[in-house]
C-alpha cells in the first residue's frame, strides 16, 4: 500500500530571498532551492516563540528580549 505524503501548508516567505542568497554567496557557498522556504519556516517558529513569551509575560509588544 502506498504511503500518503503530507505536504506542509504553504505560507508567505518572510525573508528577502535575494539578500539571503547574496549573503550566502559572500561566504563562498550556494543556496539550494528549498533553503529559503525552510529558513522562512524557522523565522515563523522564532516569531511564534517570541509572541508566546511576550503573552506569558502579560505584554502585547514583542521585544528583543523575547527572541
């Protein structure tokens, strides 16, 4: 029986791909096709954690210390 592949829900990319690729190129490396989307997902996770921390501390304003 074939397994179903569960596809991640596509979300808007939060990073500027051209800037990320430029930075990586300066480090004498290349960027794979999936890297930008995965980086953006990591940014979503980081933001979600910061939001949760601020809310747990009774704040609506996300601050640098929440990262």
